[in-house]
């Protein structure tokens, strides 16, 4: 017997249950034994982002409770795209979408278990749509959809009222997603779909299609969309979206995003993105209230999520890099990609002179107002080069001071950092 009462209670306690077709019926269904469930991810970009991570981790939580996940990457629906509130999506070329399918599958797979009695399976909806004719789609699927319900969807209604309008292509997306659920029901006895709260209409459409076309019962629930207390969009920074792909958002930048979480947000983020027990989360919440300056919750969050997405080795490397920037580790031990990521957003001085004065770099990087101020800081013992105290106002950089032959870290006091880059 599965652990469904516990997992549903845990999801509720973590704030991960927004809407459900019938929670009591779902609990009874899951309690009967291993259920197969799915969540879909459309390849509309080369990588998933941390908003998608909510759904992947929900799949993981249900699997750990004794159920069988299907991770669907939409090679077909990704060619169309779910309607956005802001306007028509750009249609990407089929070969581009196919490449993104492979990249996204690789991001999802490490977070699920593909062995044992509750083994996960990856599926692609292009497998059952590529050979489907328009007449078959209209006769076998389209006849079960009512226009009144389709038009009532919030995104559809708002787009129809906008200047951009809504194409028939995007309008038909909900038919394809509903068909996915029915196809997975027929192929794998899949009886549950999960998704973000903005997908509620699509999820219900699939449940209704299974009921009408097959006379069978299916279930769906959504998770709330993650928000930030300050009103800014979750998963966005000044430098852009936080992606799961290490080439698009470095592990260092990924870790820093979570480490910089607002005290008002960190408890919620831990409930959603961490697998720590509710007791541990309560202790971290108390630590935030009593000793916020220690940022214990933020450090736990950053380490947990980075370890999940990028692995323990990368997590250790980025935590060492963060410590090294402020004198708590060896800067020379950092590999070039990690060092580049660590200094990417620091105030920067560029030079083609291989032996500039440290005082000049303090000023041109912007961490001192002038060369005179930089010299005064050096005289007072408050200037550092690669975490070593600068001894002289006229101290130049030596060849060995350039880390990887390219970067040097300059610092004023304990926390004001800048970087010098040697141009080739």
C-alpha cells in the first residue's frame, strides 16, 4: 500500500496543493496502490527554469511516496506553445524543438528514480501525435470539447479581448494537452496529472476527456505559482532568468540566487524546494526570526537546491568559491569557469597593462572614489589583492597575481569587492 495520506498531507503542509478535482477521491485512489501520474514540460526554450523545478520536485515527492511518474516532454505541444497572456508565441523550427526535447529530458532524469518498483518513465507526445490526421483529431478528440468551456479559460478570454487576439493554433493547445492525458491513460494506466495553477483549465480538460471518451475516472491537482514578497517575479534577476542548464546559469550564480533570498521568502522556498522535514524547516524558520544575520535558512536552501540540480561536487565547489572571495578559502584552487562565475557581477577594471598598480585598479574598478582614496586605504591597511593585504601604495601586480592569467581580485575592507581583468 502506498503512503498517499502522508504525501498529500505533506504537500498541503508545504503549501503545494492549490486546486484538486476531488481531494478525498484522489486520496482514496492513491491509497489503493501505486498510481501512475504525469506532468508535462514544453520545450519552448533550450532549458527549464526554476519555476519548472516545482513540478519536477512534486513528481519526485509522489514517487518517494510509492507512485510511478511519467515525465512528459512535449515534442508536439512544444511546436505550438501554451497561450501566453502577453501575445502569440514564436514558433520554433521542428529541429530546434527536437534538440530542446533532448536537453530538457536530461535535466529531468537525474531528479527521478528510473529503477525499482516505482520506476519513472520519460515520454514524448510527438510519438502519438505525429501520425495523427486532422480528421481523426476532430472526430475522436475534438467532439468531446465544448467551446463554452474552452472560451472560458482565463488566458483565452483575455487574449480574445486584447489587440493581439488569439490564433486557432494556440487555441487548440488545450485539445492536445487533454489528448495527452487520455493517451497516457490508455498506454500506461495514468490516472493523475499535476501542474502549475495556471494549467488548471488544461488539466481539467484532460480529466473530462477521459470521462467522456473512455467512461473512466481520472484526477488532477495543481501547485500554487511561486511568488516573491517584494512583488518582483520569482526566478528573475537583473541578469535574467535562473535556468537549470549550467551553461545558461552557472552553478555559482544558481547558488547565489537562493543564498540571496529575502527573509520574507526563504521559509516558503524551503517548503517548496527542499526535502527537509517540517521539523527541520520549523527550526530554520525560528533561526531566521531570532538570528537573521546568520542566514542559516538561506544557506540550507542554496545548498539543498544546488545539490539537487547540479550535484554535490558542484555545490561544494561553489560554496568554496563564495568563501574564497572573502578570504575564507584559496582563490587559486578555483577552476576558471567557477572563478568567472564568481566575479561576473563584481565592479570591474579592465587593463592591457600586465603590471598595473593595485591603487589604480581599486579606483578604476569603482570600489574607491579616486586614486588618492585608494592610496589612503592602502596606507591604513584596508586594501587586499587576492585576499592578501596590499603592503605598498605603489605595489604592482606580478605575473603570478593574475589568476588563470586573467583575473585579480581587489578588496576594500571586509566586503567591498572588485575584479581586475587582463585583456589579451
